[in-house]
C-alpha cells in the first residue's frame, strides 16, 4: 500500500521525471537516500513502469488530432487481431483502444492537416478487412491532460 510520501513522489515525477534525487527529496520532505530507495521500490513494485519525454506534436508538424471510432463487421478474434496488426503499422495512429459500446475501437490519429487525414482514412483505414463503419471527431482544444490517475 502506498503512503502519502509515495503519492507525492509519483506526483512530482509525473510532473517532471528529470528531477534529481536531491530536488525530489526536497519537494517530498525526505533526505535523498530514503527518497532514492522509495523510487527503486516503486519501480520494482511496478508503480513506475518507465520514463519518457512529452513531445509537442504540433512543433513536429502534426498539429491536427482526430478521434476515430471504428466498428468491425464481426467481433471475432481473427478480425480483432487483423485490425490491431494493421493499426500497429500506421504511424498516424498514436493511441488505439479496444472499446465497449457501439464502436469496437477508438483511435487518436495525429496528422499534419485534414488532407493528410483524408489520405489516411481512404488509403489505409477503410481498406482494412472487416471495417464496417467509421466515425471521426475533431477536438477543438485539450482541456486537461494527466498521464495517469494517482488517487
């Protein structure tokens, strides 16, 4: 079970994983050695699964995100596997979730512009065997982002 200091460590590292042990220990009220031990334990216990960099996709030229809901013609293993295998090879797809409800998958597609999205849609997504319907939504702005819920 995590205590208050563990939650503070996770919160601070989620905000900035580049904090030194010294900086982190000051923020959470521990000395550096116990803080480092707690980090190692959080990693060993699987609470911390890795470290990464948040990249500004718009600065790389991919400023348009589109959420795409996909329904397959049949929800059988071979269709699911084929769809997921195809999606894994498309760099435009940043997230893919198997869903409950009226659609089978929810994708977040990152593209340069709507023309690129149209090419992705017509040349790739609609050509995957088993795709029965597609619904796209274009977000206006991101209201909140949090990598993981901590409490």
